[in-house]
């Protein structure tokens, strides 16, 4: 399929037709009629399309020029619309859209309302770019609902974290923000990725993630199911890997579970090159037509590669029929209808976006220059920063007491425009530190490894297409040299994933952690360093103390010691960990009922008092542990959380719902709520439980 040619036709239709969806200026055909049901409109459209046209729109742009149908393509948008950058999105034309921290940083906010707001701004800017500049698309590849079960995963920065409830809650919020609140029309379409169990980069084209049905339903699939059932996501990308030796791009679970059980009925696409991988890497199918037929039978309706010939050959060989293609394409056009793409041009409620400012070129009227969006990016950045250590109250810095600050490290110029030492010469760095009142050392990973595709010169670095080989941060040696010269040293770990920075934790008085890529990362760091913002970010993945605590990389059975739910030893930093410049005390834990019956929800309440001198946010976390379960359960599981601002001296009551269904396990046929006792645990981290109580569950 010639996507370039299709895009050119689509642009011509957008720019040159008075009614972009009209084959005649007077005619309104049934598929254009918003008064008809989506199924009626799609049926009318499909019966007008030729088989050749149907095969052609199995790519990512369902434009049908002969019928005046203008489809919309995909864009990347995990933490802001990508229209430039290392990935080359924008095709050489860079648009400086609002950029938030990496998904890992978004996860560390533990703030679904804030993620919903950030995603809504991204959706608005996506519509703005699409309407005003005729660039990009309205199907946004976000959020990533994968779980970061292993810190060696090179692509960890795309994941919100390791816990299914946390990731599912945040993915749902981001989906809702992207799609908007209009019940009939979406601002953009949220495309979840990558389904499923996609957390190894090395060998991913032909690898298999193997685990049982319980882990599928209770762990790996949970964030996707939540985003689909609760957030109403209706677009999803399958992953490169197989599950139990069956490639995800042709796995029957797509129809049997995602569609039939979760109600998904939209865009279901492969990842780029995944069709060929089923032949060349997985060796599941002997030929490309067989692979294409298997994908279509599984429900795939968009290929991220040119699949025209394999599909045509599959038709010629009788492996699929036109009816099979029709059935799948209904999902594509269902999403197009929800985006207004089949309505008469200009009639959709978002048609005005981008025309409230001068059309000619980017200007100060474009939304990425608006003060409120700069402020939003800064707020998200502030909320994402985690205080890991603050011995002796070194932080926050007091401007009156600090005359000279040394900012040192290979990443120091990435967060602030200051005179600094890059740390290449340890002696010079130490001398700079010695002359300062306080030294700030910024170390961590480079988000692209500063290298080409699938290349990372440092073993501790990773990214898409390459996993990490160690968790030992090479730059920790720089921190040792600086601390020897100045005991008032603050280490800022700018990280896309966990490190085993045990020495830093033991020796350095103050440590902050933040992720990459926010446009406001310098201001955000300054806010926290100088106390203009009281940090309350919380880790969304366990930082193990040693790689010895990890099972083999390709062991996807998390019961073998993965995540806070099954880790056997003591971690360096626990899941949910993070400090504050103030302190909190918990009291009066109560549950609205001591018995939780099936299909019932109870309310868990706890009083949280700010016992310090500063206002601050506390992330109240609720875990459950099964006391009398008849089946194997984890040590504890997150089932609720609230980020709450509590003023100094104030006591605030925090409430969280607990559904009986959240305590169910997969019994092979469905989710079962068993007769059980459950301990409810509440505190500021998975390893800092302040209060506990028990309730009875089931009949």
C-alpha cells in the first residue's frame, strides 16, 4: 500500500473539497448521515467499496478517494504529540507541541486526574495540528498499557509501572483525556499498546512470553481490560512477541477475550514488521499469505506494513474471503465515525480547533505557547519527581544560605542552563564541587543512548530494540568523586528505569529521581531543590538491591520473584516509595462494612494528618492481602490510592472504594470471589504500612 500517495490524496481532499465527505455537493449518502446508526452507515459504505479498495485500507489510513472518504493516520503521543524529535515524526517539519515527562514520570505522579488533563491537552493540540496544518493524524498511539515486570527492559520508560491496578487506572485516565467527554464524538482515538506481555526488547521479533491463564487475566491483561471497559478505548496495537508460542498478531485471544468478553470493536493493528516476523522470526507460518490470513481471522484490521500482496494472495488461495475483510473493517470505520471522519466536512464539533488563530505558520497563538499549557507541563513535572533520601534536611536549599552551587554531570545541562562541569574529568569536577556551598550531581541514562538503532554503548542503558545488561550505573563513580570533595552533595538520578545505586543511597545525603523529556524538567527540578514545590512523586516500580534478586529475563512467571507482589528479598527502594519535606501520620482506619459480599463495594477511610511544618501531598496507598484463600495469592496487591494535598497541621479523611470484584481470582472459567478473609493495609508505600484491618469476603 502506497501510504505516501494515500496521504497526498487525503490532503487534497481536505484542502480542495467544499464538503470533504461528499461525492456530490447536493447528495448526502447513507454512510455520511450522522442520524443513522454506525452499523447502518458502515454497511452502506462497505457495499459501495470494491474489494481492491477494501484491501487498500487495511493499512493505517482508511482513505477511499473514489467515495470521498478521508481517513486519518496514526501519530505517536505517549507524553505529548510527537511532531519531530528522534523518531522523525513530522517528516522534517518540527512542531514544538507541549511535552510532558516520559510515561514512567507520568506514572510516578500517581495522579489520574492530572494525567487525564495532560492527555486532554495533547488531544486538543493533535486536533489543532491536524486541522490547521493538515499534518499528523487523530489516532494517537497512547497510552502504553504494558507492565514493567523487569527493570532490565530497555523500553521501560514507556510504561507507567509494574502494578496492574496502578497502570490500569492511569491508562484509563489517559484514554479518557485523549478521547474527551463528548459521548458521541471523540477528540482523538486512544490506541493502546502493545498487547500483550511485551517487556523484552532483545529477540522480541520472535520471542514468546509464556505464562498461565491466571497471570493473563489477573496481571498482564488487566491494564488493557480496564482501559477498554472503563476508559472505552477502541483501538489497540498487538505486540511483536508470542504468548505461549502463538504470535500476538494472530492470537485467538484477540477475538475470544478482547472482543467477546471486553466488548472491543474498533481498530486492531499489528506493530511494524510483525506480519513478516510471523514467518521469518516466529516461524509459525510458512508463507506471508498464510500469516496475513491468520491475522485477519484473529481480528487484525490494520497492518503497519505493506500487506497488500499477502492479503491479495490469501484471497486468491481461498484462505480468507471478502466477508472476512468486511467483518474486520467495520472496526476501522467505527473509529472513523467516532472521530467525525465520515460526517460532512466541518460539521463535527471539533472542526473549529486550529482556526481561532492565524493560519499562516506557527505563531504565539498556537496552544503549545500558551501559558496555561506551560504551567500544566510544569505541574506534571513537579508531581513526577521523587525524593529518595534527605538526610539532615539538606533539602530544600535555602537561597540565603547558598551562594555558590556546582551543577555537575553529563546530564546537568539537560535540566538547567548554568555553568557546570560535565564530569568527564573527575578531578576537575571535584575541584568545582570543593569551591561550592553545595554540589548537585545529575547522572542517569541517556533516553536514546546517544547512539543508533538497537545500540547502547553503556551496559546500563536501554531503549526500544535493546535491553539493559546491568543495573549498575557507571556514572555513580562521578558521585563518589564529588562527595569526597563536598559533603553537601545532592544526586539527581535522571532515569528511565531503576538502577542499583546502593552506594549512593548509603553515602549521599540527598537524592532526587526524575525522568526525561519534559519541556519543564529544568524548572521542575529547581522547584523541588529550592522548596517551591514539596515533592510527592512515588516510585511505580521496585528498585531491586541487586540483579541477583531477579529471575531470568525471559521468565514471565512473576510468581518466581518479580515485582513487589512476589519479591523475596529487601529492595533498594520499594514500590510506592517516596519522601516529602513534611511528615504524615495515619489514624482511624475504618471500613463501611466488615463483610464484603459479591457484587458489592465497601468504602475504606483513613485520617491523614500533616505533622510537619510544610503543606504537602501524601499518596495514600491501599493494599490487600488474602488471609484464608484456597488458591495461591501474592504477598499483597495494590487496590486503591489517592494523592491528597494536606496542609501543615491539617487532618484530612481520605476515602477509597474497594469492590468485591477486585479481590476475585481467575478460576479457569471466569473471575470468582471466594469466601475469604482479607487484610486491608494502608500507608505511604508498599513497605510502609501504617494501619491494618480485616474484613470477611464472599458469602
